[in-house]
C-alpha cells in the first residue's frame, strides 16, 4: 500500500488484485469484483467467491473497507493510491461492497485498478495470481494454483541488470526471456526474440517550484524540440509536444506567452544513478547554453529527491510519470492533494471546471487546459515508449499500460511450445 513508482506497480499487479482491472483495450474488466452496478453516488460491487489471499483466507468486504481506510489514514501511503480514491468511502458485508463519493463513476472505474486490496491487518498480503519471494535484487514470482486468472506460466524471475552493456549481452546470448534493450538507435533483437514497442502514456516531466518564473517553462518548451535528436534517443523516446499527453486526446498547447525572460542560471534536480536520464539532461543543458542559460544538473539520492519535490523545495525537478489511459489522469496536476500536484498549484477557476468533467468529451476540458497553460507548474520533456525484447515462443499481449499491468497481464501469457 506504500509502494510508489512503476516497478512497485508491476509487483502489486502480479501479487495483488484490485476490484477492477483494465484490459489491453483500456476498458474496465472484472478482477476481484465479479460484477458491479452503478447507483446514485457511486458503485455497488459483488466480490468473487473464489478469491483467496496467499494464506488461503477468502477476500471479503471487510478487507476492501480496511484497505481503503488504511490508505486514507496512513500519511506514508502511496500518493497515487490516495489520489485515485479521493473522498471515496466504503461499506458493506460478506461479498457486497458499497463505494460512495463525489467522483464520476466513469472516472472511478478507470482508476480503481491502481488500488490492490490487502488482507485486513496485513498490508503486505495480496490475493494476486503470483506469490513473491525476494532475495537481494532478485525477485521471484511463482504462479498460484487455483487463482481465478489461471496463470499459464509457472512464474517470473526478475533480475536487476543496470549496466547497459551487460543487459544487451544477456539479451543477445538468450539468457533472458524478456528484457529492455538499452536506449540506443539501430539496435535489433537477436533471432530468437521479437521486439514489442508500446506507446505507453509515460512522460519525462519537469516540475517548476514556487520560486520559478513563467519564463522558465516557456524556455524549456522551446529547447525540448531540439535537445533530443533521434540519433541520440533511439525508438524509446521522442520530444514531447504541448502540456498534456496528446495520446489521451488533448490538443497541442504550449505555455501562454509572457514578458518574463528565462533566468540566466537554472538548477535542475533529478534522481542520481540513472545514466540514461543523465545523458538526456546533459543534452538539454547543451541546448540551454546556446541561449546563454546555464542549466546546472543536481543529482540527489532517490528518497531525498522525492522528499524535496513533494515539499516544493526544488526550483526544478524532473521525474518520469506514467499516466492512466483516461483524460482524468491529468487532473493530478491540478486537484488539491493530486498525486502530481507537487508544488501546491491552485487556481480559483479550477473548481467549477472540475465539476463539469463527468464526461471525457466535455467541452470543459478545453477550458481547463487553457487555464493550466496560463501558469503551468509542469512541462513534459519526452514521451517514452516501452521497448521490450521478448522470446518468440512466448505469447504476450501489449497494451498502453505495459505488458505487466493490464488484466490478465502476465497471468494471460502462454508458451507456444
């Protein structure tokens, strides 16, 4: 319940079941809930009778209620999960769960997949299709017999190979079933593997702290188009356009023009130890220097960086964010307490527009985007694509969330031979 970040979400999707999953087509599908019904103010769920935690105990409404209350009460709970729940309240008994809140039902269904249900009193125990064992940097997930998703592969063994040359060698030697090739142009998979390129809704984003001037993000928007040529980035990255992901249906819109110049010196903080990110930011610094701006890169330990970012103490901070495949996911930038509202962004014009966003095609979206453009707190630099090499014998269905996160995800993979 406290884990945050893409790797943690993968582990949670494998070991935990949420009420609702998302299919590869980005539609809500049953997971822990066998069915649901739309009612005034929320949703009524009927849980599966065959769902079991790893200790064999059944999943009941009491576990759902406990999980949601624990996330709400724990200040260290995942910000993404807290934001997904909003003001949601749960009640029920047996296999019946009632969820009530102010959020539009269509949005709620598309966000509940991020909240796996834990056993009451045991926040580290899930009911997912795989059981996890950890040993150092090795993570082993073993298929659970009898799980309702019926996993067809016996398990997954994750290995951390941070060295790019070593990872590429392991892929070419056939030592890996699935692997992420280094972000280099011109790489092709070996004969026993195939390449899957997924246009995931991930972006490398710069957040501007309270002390930043509007001219800072406007300058970054100008630099990003020229700072990242394809010869540098390969197929996994492309310069972002606009302010919000265009893959979610938003039009291209830049920060509103203004008279404020960009300061002559900027400090950009990031998580230390990521060689690919460091190369990307160095390319951005080279482009800034052409306009006479010194972009100082400041690496920080991961925990310290996140602490400083969430407390609004960084002039500029950069992280990668994976959006949900629905337009409401950008509201994390703007809603009070939103998982992307690191700087405490607020605007008096926001609340009446938020109240009109029950429909993903509402005209209020354009007004909200224009309001954000007047003084945005964040700017995407790069759109990230998921490039993975997969053993040709393994049948995997790609999707915008990535190969692990959709339902049934890894539980639905099959060996051809």
